[in-house]
C-alpha cells in the first residue's frame, strides 16, 4: 500500500488542480504518483443535483474505495478530499 496524502478544503479552492500538479511533480520511475478526484463532484455532475442524505454513505464509500485502489499498487496517492469530508 502506497502513501496517501489527502488535500482538504472548501469547494472551488483549487484542490483538484493541486492534487494533479503534485502527482505530476512527485511521480518517479518505479514510484508513480496519482491524483484521485473527488467522487462527490462526479456524482453531482452525473445526477445534476446534490446527494440526498440516504446517498451520502455510498458516496463516502466510493471515495474511500477509489483512494485505496490507487494506493494498492504502491503509488503515492494525492487524494482530492477524503471519505470523512
């Protein structure tokens, strides 16, 4: 399992761009760095709305699953938010 760095902050403050930039700058031969995007944003874009309370746990689970999957191969993970957020 690779290391995970979580980037936290308010919406539209540049977390996604920061995660992508750091992943590009920190990637090394034999030790990739990857950015994991915010699943909540993907959910909202897909459904055209914010999630209902009964959908929150599933969104948090998917965010965690994506972060863990990226770290599984030993990559350095730059996570644009966490399941807790």
